[in-house]
């Protein structure tokens, strides 16, 4: 679990955090060959798991993930993608 960032706060439902030149998206094609996508996704998943370990015991988290079944992630990604497209469409109409 990470130490709380003193520059992060939630204000009126918004997550407020600092911007820094080294905080940007990762363009996969700019990564050196030795940093393939699998290793990157593994590292990102590892960090996400660390955050979740701060909210529940590891055995409970393992039990929950096993109960989800094998196809839970592609299904969850499809739902998130639909939500993202809906949000983007609304933003473009009203933005």
C-alpha cells in the first residue's frame, strides 16, 4: 500500500492532484524493446493490487477474484469501453 500523497485531495467529488512533466500517458511504441506490453501491464496490475491490499486481507481478495471466473476481465473492459464512449459523446455534445 502506498503512503498518502499530500498533494492529492477530493473536493466536491473531484480528484485534485498535482501535474508534473513526468506524469503523462505511456506511448507503447516509444518504449524500448525490452519493456514489452506484457511486462508493463503486469507492473500496472501489481501496483493496482498493492492499493487493494490496503482495503482487505489478501485471502479475501484472492477468494473474490477466483469467484469472478475466467472471463471477468474482458467483460469488465467491454463495459468500461461502452461507458467511456458514452461519456465522450456527452462531452462532445455539451463541451
